[in-house]
């Protein structure tokens, strides 16, 4: 990774992309400290002293912007939700499906436009919900319509700016703009994590042996998790493919042996991000209509507690177990959805057959498609289960003495995005024929 970064800095065009990305990241972090108009800063510090539940999860993704009630308080979550909705609609609406598969560049632009429009709508709904949720907490200068309009407009504008920043990083920076913004938001909490580890070791000014052992357990657990995520993200199954001799123009091209690399986690970290947004979305909607839902009982209160169980243990172990099961199924579902959206076994099989190739021991055509589908299903099932277990294990361990709830989801996102960004840099270097970037 460090060698790739070093080579990227030596390449003028890639270096410009890196500096441009760094500039936009600085803009993002500065925006996290710009408070929405109409907020009383003194009352805000008292009300946001301890963010838990859905607020804690949003605050983690937004890099602390939610606890400061900044213009970036909602982070990029409305855009993620909009992307999920559009992709699901593309599976049931024929016109959207045609745009996705056959529309080409123009089709992608239209899909992107629809996603942006839906993002603004969802951001408007979510910002209204946030305003009504905190209206009674006294963090606003007053409860007039003008103040509410300013708060809602500021939050929607902040999400729009983040959506633009992510798009610019994708097009003119190093790529993976939306994922990179989430990555930066999460790692911005590392200094406070280091302070928490230090406070475990030194308690009340005195050295604590128990705290030291606990801190070592947390650090070792994090290292094991990171190593496991890197292994799964980088692991691949190579399917051998042989091409027979053929005539190209006036020349006879000899037989070739190659392979199809199939990643163990082909969908990357996106299923975890999508599942997290999907799980917390009901709580956001419920808070719009019932601001004091946390203090109530009944069906809506149960659904709210179930939704926020991803990020807090205060709702009880029953909600956490039910949430973990649904969370696991969602991660699996999104993993299969994303994998088959990016890898079509029938299309790959036809391309192999068209070019005179075959998989040793497998007949060309339908048998090859079935063989590839079988392998993809097994790989995706294992990769999805691994991602799901890493994501839900810290949730369940909150209720034991082994509290390592330092964020399995956070580690998955951070490591996954870091690996994807490094691969993107290698692709940029490869396009410019940089000599030696693959040398070991």
C-alpha cells in the first residue's frame, strides 16, 4: 500500500487527483464544525453530551457532525438510502431496468439524476424529523416557523454539498467518493478512541493492571478483525480458462491459458453500508411523527427500539438478537444482489464461448453458466456470512463481560474502503503505464 502511494505521488496526474481529494476532505471536515443556523450553542452542548442509539450511529458516520448539529449532521445517509431504493426499483420497473442495463452513458446519467432527486426528498423528510425530534430539547433559539425552516434548509443543503463532494472525488479525485467520505467520518473518531484506551490503562491518575489487560484485549481483537477483513477482501478463486488457436487477420494466434479471478467478497463493503442505512431508516421515520418515541411503549416504540439496536445496548438483549438476525439476512441479501449486479455468469460464459475459450472439464454454453453460478453462489455465501458475523458480533458481546463493541461495522467499512482506494490508485497508475508499480 505504501509503495503504491509513493508511486502515485511521483506521477503528476495522479498526484493532482490525490491533492484534489485531500482538499475536498478538508472542506468536508471544516463543514462538520459549521453549526446549522438557529441553534443555541450552549444548549446544544448540554443536549448532545451523550449521543446514543440512532443519533450515535449517525454521529459516528458523520465524523461527529451530528453531535455538533452542523450542516453535515445527516452525513451522506440520504444518498445511500436513495441508491438502495433506485436499485431495488430497477429490478421491478422495466424502464429503469433498461436504463441500467442498456442505457449506456446516457442511461447512467438519468439514473444518477433520479438518485439525486430522491436524495433531496429523503433529506427533506429526515431533516424535518430531526427538527421535530429536538424541538423540545431547547437547542434552538426559538420554536418559530422561520427557525425550523432555517434548520431544515441548512441540513438539506449540507447533504447536497456532501453529495456533490462525493461525486467530485469519484470523477476528479481517486474515486469511491461516497465511501471515502464515510471512511473519513469514521476514522476522525480515532483520537477519541486512543484516549479511551489510555483511560483504561490510567484510571484516576493511577496505573491499572486490569485496564491494561482490557486495553490489550481490545487492541489484539481489532488487529485480528482487520487481518480477517483484509484476507477475505483480497482472497479470490481463480477459474482456469483455455483458448484454442484461431486466425486473426492473416496470423495464427496460439493457444492461451488464463483465468477468471473471482473475489471472495466481490461486493466489497457496500452491503454493510446499505444494511446499516436500511436498519436505521425506520427509526428516522418514526421520530418524525413521534418525537418522544423513546419514552413510549407499544408497537411503534418496539419497532423504534428494534431499529436502533444496531448501535446501542440500552434497548435490551431481545431487541439486539432480533436486530442481529435481520441485520445478518440483510447483509447476505445485499451481498448477493451486488455480486450478481456486477458479475453476470451467462454474459461471461457467452464471452468465453464467443472467443473460442472453455473451462477445462466443462462444456461451453449453459454448463459453463451453471458452473460459474454455482461457484459464485458458494463464494458469495461465505463472504456475506463473514461480513455479517464481523458486523453483528460486537452487538451481541455488549451484554457480556467481553465488551469489544469498538465497531465491527466500522472496521469493515474502514478496511474495505482503504483496500478499494488502493486498488483505484493502482488502476490509475496502470492506465498511465507507470513502470514498476507492480514490482515487489
